[in-house]
C-alpha cells in the first residue's frame, strides 16, 4: 500500500484526458459469507443471481421515483462528466457520473424498455452478464455518493441514488462489500461502527474527564446513559478515540458545560453514522436509525443533538423524521411518530446539529472565547459533501455553510476561503465517503482527494493555510491518511469544535 | 391515397405520443419517493420549489453552472424549438390567433438558430472526447433527426416553397376528422415523416427528460424534513405502534 503515490497537481485545472480501464479491477474486498449473513443478505453470490438481480431492479424501480426517473431522463449531455473527484483523480471514463449511471442504465434499457429489447446496440443496452456484474461491483464501489454531479445535472439526476440502488441489488444477490457490511454488523451487535463495547466506552469517557481536568482545572463531564438528561448527543464513534476527532468531542462537552446543559451519550446508540445509507438498503437505514429513537425514548431526553459527521447529519436532518420520527410535524394519527415527538421540546429543531447548538449559544452570548488561542492556525473550511448538498442548518438558505464558518470566525482570528469552485454546494468529497474509507480502496481514496488537495495547496501557498477544519468524521479520517501522501502534515485537518475547544473560556461563567 | 395514409399515420402517431407520454407521467407520479433528497440550494417552501423548477425549465440553471458551451447550445436549441412549435400553431388554427401571428417572423428565424444550436450540440458530441465516449448511436440519431426536421422545414420556407395553404387545409381537416388532400412534394413528405417518427419515439426515449425533470425528487422536493414528517406508503407499513 505504500507504493500508492499522489497524482500530480494539475497546473491549470483542465479536464483530464480519458484513460479507459485505469481503475478496472480495483474495487474493494468482497464481504465474506459470515459478514453478509449477519445482516440478512445471502452469504455468497447466489446461483440464480441474474434473475434475482433483474427482479430486484424491477422492485427498486417501483419503490423509488428517483431511480425510475433517473434511468429514463439522462440525455448524455455531459454536464456531469467532469464533475466527479474520482474521475478527475483517476481519469477512468467509467468514473464519470454519466458513465457510472450508464453501467446500470444499459441494463435497465435492455430489460425494462422497448427500444432496448428490440435494438440493444442502438440505445446502448446490455445483457446483465457476469462481466457487467463485476463492473458494477467495481465502479459502484468507487462512488462516494457525494452528489456533486447532481448539482450540475439539468434534471437533477443524482448518481448517489443509482449507486445506492446498485449496491442494494448486489447485496441482495450475495455480492456485498466487506467494509460497509462488516460495519453494519458491528453497529447492530455492539452499538457503534468501531465495535467499541460499553465498558470500554465508559472507560474512555472517564479518561477524557481526567484529561480535561488536568488541562483546564475544570470538571467537564462526559455523561453516558443518564436518564432524564435534557440533551442526547449522538456522535460518530470515531469521536471517542480517533485523532483528531476526539478533540471535537472535548469541544462539544465544553460547550455543554459552559451553557449549563444537562446532556448524555447513549451506550446503545453510541454511533451517529448510518452505513445503511451507503448500501442503499432502506431496512438497514431504518433499523440503524431506530436505535436512536429507542435510546431517546428510554432516556426521556428533550433534545437530540448530532456531532460532527457528514453523512450522519444528512441521515439525521433529512431522513430521521421519516425513519424514526425524530423531528416535528407528524400527523395526529401517526402514533409511531407522535410517541416520540410528544416527548421532544419543539422550541428547538429536532434533531439539532452541534454547530447549530454552539452557534445559538454564541449568539446568545452564552460563551466566551480567547481567540488568540487559535492564532497559531491559519484556518480554512472544507465543506463536507453530505452536509453541503444533502442537509441544512438553521432556518435560512445556506445555513449549513454559514453556521460552521461563523463559529470558526467567533473562535479564531485567521480564516480564509479556498477556491469557490471547491466549496459550498460545489465542494469536493474528501475521497473517502460513501463506504470507501477502507485501506483496500486506498488508491481510489488518494486519487479522489486530488481536487481538494489542489485547493488546499493553493490556499497554503497564497495565504499560508495550515489548518483545514471540517465537520465530518470520515473527512477527518480520510485526510489524516492522505494528507501525508500529498506532503502535508496529518494534523492539518481537524474539527470545528476542536477550535472551539482551544478557545473557549470555562471559568468565567459562574 | 397519400393523403389518407398520412392522415392515418398522424392519428396513430398522435395517439401513441399522447397515450405513451401520459402513461409514463402516470408511472412517475405514482412511484413513491420514500426519502427527502432535495439537492442544495433547496427551497423550504412550495413557492420556492415552483421558482426553482421554473428557473430550471426556462433557463436551465443547473446546466448553466455546469458548462457554458452545452448550456448556450442547449438553451438556444430549446428556446428556438419552442418558438418554432408555437409558430406552427398557425397551421392548426383559423383564424390564426393574434399572438401566433405576432411571433411568426421570430419563429422563422428561430428555425435557423435551432439548427445552429443542434449543430453546436452535435459538434460537442463528435469532437469532445469524453462526450463522444458517453454517446450511443441513438444520441447521434436524435440529433440527426432534429437537424433533418429543421433543415427540411427551412428549405420549404427559403428555397423550395411548399403549398402552405394546402398544408393548412389538410391539418384543419384532420382536426375535424375530415381528410382533405395533402400537397405532395418531396420536402414536405420528408418533413412530416420525420415529425411522425419524433412523435412515436418520444415516449420511449431519452426525450422523456422533458416530463422527467418535473418529477425529479432532487429538484421538486421542499426541504422541510425536520418540520414535517414524510413517509412513503410502503415504508409506513414497516411501522408498528410499539415503535419497533
């Protein structure tokens, strides 16, 4: 793996020439029988995979309007063709969003449309052969579902929807991806993606309390499973021990401490991440989300706050109300949702992002900061794809962009933007999202990081940027790994609440 | 004889077009969208969605962000086509509506700009490596078909005039199920035959992007998932009151 090197920065950001087959056969490890069966999928590729796959595709076409419309609507205009970070980094034409979709669209046309049945060659329709299936496995596991292509498509075609459907079909015939499926097994069995059992978690939190006490002299608590707490914090499990994630967890705890908020973690729901979305499986997506509902009901909390995690915030913001009733506005007769919604305090948005929580406290003057504590940093902000394009914060357009930036500016003196073509709705994925954050995919991860690394390097050269803040556990882990390959220090990446933690003054609020 | 044949073909093609398109729209409308997936910048109100969709359909907002060449050629083609189609209403109305008469001269020039837009789009498909890579034979054929329709139409207007009064008489007749003689000349026959093809293949082709865009969840959903619970029928069935 050490032989993977960073691709060269483009001198001018031209659209790269095609290198057909560049990433062929570079998909991830296939899930083992044990991993697949643990989450209810066939252990190995089933004998009648062809018929099963087509039947599953038909089922998904009838359940998801997105898939149905997106299979039909593409005109091959090419608007998306140069927008994917994986295409830019690998030059493999099948990593162009339209070509990735066409891997499935060609099969759709063959089995579900008249012209494809009659004149397959004419409309680019293909039989679902073993080669095509392998191609699906390879290239649908080289998409991070970041939705950048969808911003630019004149019909809003979202490759993430197609990738999710493809992975769902592959899982249904026993051809799943090891990394995602293994993690989903862990979240059900142990409560979080990293397989950190309850006692170890409690131990870690006690250690953190001691560390913070040593650092600040203040008793900042990291409570867990406290019934009757006001706030339930759902955060990615990487926050409990990975670097730099843990510094943000300390930041959340300090904010809760300084605002006098009673809060708790849950050992049952010690994970914000929801890999059910990555594999496009509604049942898994729902089942993983229900843990949070269950924990909220059991602990009797009034608010649910979500830590720094990109796709988790998309799931929380966009899907939780649908999946588990965490939200507002369920109908009177919707007893499933009402059961929880009656308990929650609707003076606040449910769920609330930790950045919304902190920014609200800053606006109320409930927090004080010593901004000079962050003066060693020249900071820029990497918008995480799922937050940028699949969610919102606050109740104004673009809140998911402004609120984290506002927090940074409130706690630090030096903030600069990267190239506007690489931020906000146009942001590039870190290269490790969507279930790709595994070492067997390191090559695509390194290459996919190219556009972000180019923008960061430019900001470094023009403004001396030495810290890239972000609010996603996957971004943090991915950058920690790939930054050194691009010649940066791994500590260039960190969380927004890491900066909050650096600057917050705890003693004054007596 | 030819008049009868064309009359029958036009009835059939129109029937296939209308029924095919309606059934497709019906499928889109009935297929549930189980999750909220609007793409940023997503409006939070229905009014906002209407505005967004209008910008998308009238100005091709997303394509504008994506690529100026494709946008300018694509927009030029579609806007011209709209004018050209409206101009052709004069062959179906008597007396001709005032505003149709008003746009008549613009409609004629739109035929030329439509051809220019199509040529630009085809050039991109032929000469840009990655667009050529994603093009299927049918992508090229659609452009050829549209170019041939536009070219034959323009030739009738500017080079070899056809008997437009006779043409109008034929179509007015069709609208009252009265088959009248269709002037017979090569260009007109080509022009009308290609339009027949367009009508027939529209509902089973990529031209479904026209109705499709209105049903695209990333563009037509309101971004209010926290404020209002959204559940599809098939997903609701998974829920029990116990909350599992």
